[in-house]
C-alpha cells in the first residue's frame, strides 16, 4: 500500500511540475497582448534561461548539502509568490525586474523536480518514461484549460501558476528525495563524455528551435488573425503528441540508440518550423503542431536517458548540470532573443522559416558527422 501511495505521489508531483512549465510558456502571450515588441518579448522570455545559467548549478549545489526536498520547497513556494508582481507591472523595465526575481527561484523547479524523481526511481526500479508521461498530461491539461480562461482574463494564468507551484511540494515525502548526495554511483554507466558532448550540441540546435517556437507562437497566431485561445490549444496538442513516444520510450532507445533518436528529432523539428510558417489557418496549424511528438521529447528524453543510465559518479553530476544549462538556458537565450530581433527586422513568417532551415541543415551535418565517426571507429577495430 505504501508503494502505491509513493507511486501516485510521484505521478501527481510530475504532473504539477510540468503544469507550471505550461503556465510559464503562456507568459509570452501575456507579454504580446500587453503590447511589447517581439524584441522585448524575446528579452523577457530569455530572462529565465539567462538566470538559470547561474541559478540551476547553484540550486543543485545547495541541494547536495541541504537536501533536494528542502530546496524544492524553497524554489516552488517562492516562485508561487514571485509570479504576481509580473502581473502588476505596467512597463518593460518593471516587467524585466520582476521576471529576474521570479526566474531566480523558478529556474530550480523542473531540474530539481526531475532530479528528485530520478533518485526515487533508481532506488525503486521504476521507469521514467511512464512518470514523464504524467508530466506531459499535466502540461496538456493546463494548457487546454488556460486556452479558454486567458480569453476572459490573464489573471487566471497567474493564479494557475501560483496554485500548481504551491501544491506540488505536498506530494513530496521526506524519505523520497531527502538524500544528501555527492557523487551517486551508477554501475551501468558505460557512456563517454565525448558522446555526451556531441548529443548536447545536437540538443542545443534542436531545442533552440523549440524555444523560439514557444516564445513566438503567440505573435504568429495574432498576426494571422487567430483567436487568443489558439495558443493554449497549440501547447495542449504539442504535449498530447508526446504520449505515444513516452509509452515506449525506454524500449525504443534500447533498440535504436539515444544518438539516432536525437538526430531524428532534430530533423523533424526543422521541417516542423518550416511548415508552421505556411500554416495560415487554425486547422493547418493544429495538424503541423502534432509533429511535435517527434521532435522535442525525442531530443530531451534521449539525452536525459543517456545521462542517467549511461554515465556515473561525477560524470553524472557534471552532465546533469550541463544538460539543464543548455536545455533551459542557452537554447532559450538564442531562440528568444535571436528570434525577437529577426522578427522585428523581417517578419515572424521569415523567422520561422529561417530557424527551420538552420535546424534542418544542422541535423543533416550532425548525421553525416555521426555516421562518418562511427564508420571510422568500426574500421579501426
């Protein structure tokens, strides 16, 4: 009975973590409706990743000494409070200041949350793909509900953010993540830092496109004359499209390999960005956005799986920090700020196509490099 309760706690905890991520993504629509330019929106959405470059490693370091659960309480409850000043801000500079304050704490929510869950699963022998599935469901349900509520008032966006962040710690049990760990050993860790480096570069290119998309899909839909509810529906569709992969993620990676999965995701997201730029009606956009299930989740999960099951000891800690710096930091900085500048200089349609072509080209180049390197290693044996 205790094990069942623990499993349910993990599932609800993951769902609320990613529900908060859904509300964060919708901040771009709030900033767009508030009248900020694309460059200003890009800067505001880049605050979180910029802050996370420093704060994410810091939170991990503090949690290794004081306990992950205790630090998660601090970042989640502080984020629940610090989101509200953004709602009251009336100009760009004030919004920027309050985004920095919010980001200082929120940047630790998802990394620490997933780390706590992985610690539990390694101790209990659970499967992360099934747990991550509930994160996707939490993201999708939140996006769908808010797609209607933001049409009434954006107050509900901030209320939802505060509620999910405040309630998520309730599902943490003291025994589940309170371990003060230094360098956890993983006997199965046979991966190399070289492969990790190559995969991280690939993830950077691929998830930069996803970061750009999430920051400016609200601008794209508004300029196409679409209803404000479309943005929330888009995020719900993208989340739900991840479910088929997550049902069999571990088995697919074991059969095909993390690197090939990541390269495939890179190629598809390039194609998706290009197709989005031509989707000038709602139904075409929804159809194209369903390709998301073959993009972000493949790249994220392939590298996340490799780190936690292919590396061990201090390599694991190092790789985990780098992963979150790149995934939540560098990709959003380039995608948000770079995307905003390009949109203001040219157009949102041009920006989607440009990012798509760059992503597709990087996928082709990395695929060629990967197979050339693999062939040379086989010939040298």
